[in-house]
């Protein structure tokens, strides 16, 4: 069975990828299980560049096939913010709930129909000395007026799907994995990884 290193210290992301790749004959490995402590500066100007920086650095350090993703929330009424800065939007070290509160404060007074947004995810696959591969997923929604739901992480409690009348944090995990930005990018990556 091939090891696939998931280049993140975010336990929520590792859990999601374990669910997304459950059908593949891969053993998913977290950096912490290898004693690998890397801080990669995400100074790219696109999600693709940031994902590539992380995947390449962890692949070189571990010698393993490595997957990294970069994702963000793009809110139309905020000109695409927080975008690449989604995890740092409320300042370094802010918690998920602090980031959610900060974003909601920026949207105070913005009417429902103008709260359109999308989650975007780019996955990079890298192996030391091999060509890199990229996969992208996008999902569209609306920023809710207040957080709802206990599942997921990050901005999930305020990302609302009108067709399901639920936020991402309220969705059944199997449905979330099928329709989320990360789920869509991972499905493309899984098809690539399962090729003979």
C-alpha cells in the first residue's frame, strides 16, 4: 500500500481527506506521525502556487508522494476577500470562531442577495523529482447571517447552500464531501491516483 502524505497540521483537513480517499488503496499519513515539522511560507499569489509550495517542500522532506491544498473563501461583496488570506483574515492566531465573527462584521448591513460567495480549493500532488499535478474544485453559496451547525471547520458554519437550506456545517458529511470545493478537487485527484 502506498503512503500519501497530507501536508497539513490541520486535523480537520486530514480527517476530511481520509474520508474522501477511503476507497483508494493508499495509507494517508499526517506530518505529525512522521515527526515532520515544517512551516512553509505561503507567499504565492494564487491557490495553485501555495499548494505547490507546500506539496513540494513536504515531498522533499519526507521522500513520500505528497498532497497539499490551498483553499479560500471568496465573498463577492468584499471584492473576493478573504481569498488567499482566509486563514489569516482576522489576524495571525485567530480561532475559527474569531474569523467567522470578523467576516460577519465586515458584511453587516449587506442584504441577503448580495452575500454570494464561493469556496475554492486547489490540490497539488508532488513526489520528489517528479512532475506536479493540480486539481481544482469550486462550490457556490451565500454567507449566512449567523453561524449554524457543529460539523466541519473554518467558515463552514456561515457558508449556506440555498438548495439544501443548510450551512456546510449542518450538512451530512457524505453530502458535504460530494459537493464541497475540497470534495470536488479531491474527486479529481482520486481519479488520477486510481489510474493503473
